């Protein structure tokens, strides 16, 4: 394990104290909100740093007591009893600290844009895309996040050929960023009389939601077209030219939004465009930084098959970390924390290993 960066720990404590003092001084509301955001990010880290320092101090005192030849037998016996427990606690804290002090992904705290597209498998793939969307929708509700559908294209037998939605909340991207990739399903379609298992797939993309400050989209780089929306019938049919299609000329990215308000459509389409451009830049930077990275977790390679959902066996397998769970029904109800946490732990272990290698002479 890499040694804890003591200087960084001291700097975090110093910065935390500085923020506390500035917040107490009564700054203007905009400054206060900015400071409060940084304060809430630093608080769990600094709390753990202080706990680590306290335990390290207690351990040092005990070792000094045992090293002192004048210490009486009773005190020595007590110290001997406490020593293993303190060492174990300090070791556990070191591991927690290593993870808390890992380099942060700048996009982790952002909201996200979720894109799900039916792949191979026709109507069954569209139904599975719908199942995946509901799984993420339930997971979002459990975390107190807000889900808003931006655009969707329904499958002929139900589900979605494509659905794009925003998931708004704190830390959404950190939790969902490992979901990007090809999700495969194995099950017997309701229309299959012989009971034969069909395999189909859907592609998931999770993009960090980009603000205007993150990405500059120049007016001369986009073409905006309005067109008549196509609805599913009834009250959802738009009878005016309200749908908006934005084409980003330098990259060829095309984004559409087809709600009732043309003004809202333009804003939503720009939101998706910014996020796709931001994601493209992140992907480029990631591939340059880690061309030799072996682990696919977190790489965002969306052509990669990442997970299989086997309904006859009630089994879910994440192929990146060789994790198999027999709780498919609960996962489809939005209980995906076990997989999300395992992927995050694997990613963090990879980062720690990299830091450990960098720290070697």
C-alpha cells in the first residue's frame, strides 16, 4: 500500500479551517453557497484525517509506554491488551484514507444524461431497453434524484427503440458512470411458443451533464432545424413544427428533442449536445492518459459487452469484474447498489495499485 500523503492531509485540514472561518464571517450569498459546497466535500475527508491522527497519537503513546522500562507491570499489561486493537483500527483507517485521498473525477458530482438504445434483437431488445430504463428510474428514486425524459422512440411491441433522460442530483455520475456499455439479456419472449431462450441487447451511455462553463458551443458551429414532431397518437401528437434538431458541424453530432415547446426543445437539445461534446473530450483525454490501461472498468467503451441478465436462471453477471449475483428480480426493481459498489471498489483498487507502483523507487 502506498504511504499516506501527510502533506496533502495537512493542506486539507488547513483549507477546511479557512473555509469555516470565511463562512462564519458572513460572506455574500453566492460566495457562501460556493464555500458550503467545498465544505461539504472536505468534511468527511477531514473528519477521517482527524480520527486517523487521534488513533495514531494513541498508538504512539502506548508504544512509548511499553518502551519505557520504568512502566509498572499492570500498565504494561493494559497497554499490551490495547495495542493489537489500535493497530488494527489504524490499518483500517489507512485504507479508508487512501480511498478518500484518491484523485477525484471532476465530473463525479455532476448530474447525468442517460441514453438507452435497443440493439440486436428487434422487439425483444426494445422491451429490454424499457426494462433497463425503469431499473435506473427506480434506482434514481431510491437516491432522491429526479428523472426527466428528454426524448423517446417507442418500440412496436412496447419498450423503447431509444430513450434519453436527464437524472438530476448530487453525485449521479459517480454512481452511474460504470453503466456505459452493452447490456445483454437472455430470456424467453412472451410470443415464443416453444419456450426457446432469445438473446438480445441494449446499449447504455451515461454522460456527465455539462454546463455552459464546461463546453463552449460557438453559434457558427451549429445548424438548428425545426420539424414536425411525430407522436404516438392522441394528446401526444404535436401539430406544430416544434421539434428541434441541432447539428454540430465540426463533429457531425446530431441531437433532437421533440416535446411540445420549441423553446424547451432547443434548450434540451443544447444540453445534450454540450454533454456529448464534454464526454467526447473526456474520452479523448482518458485514452491519452491511459492507453496502456488493462482494466475496462470506467473506460466508457460503449461497444464492450459489460453485463448479462439471464432471466431463466435469475442471474446477473458483470463481465468486467466477474461478479455474478442471483438476484435479477431485485436488480430490475432498482436494487443495483451491490453491483455499483463492487465496480467502484474495483476501480479504486486499480487506482491504488497505480499509485503504489508510482511510489516505488
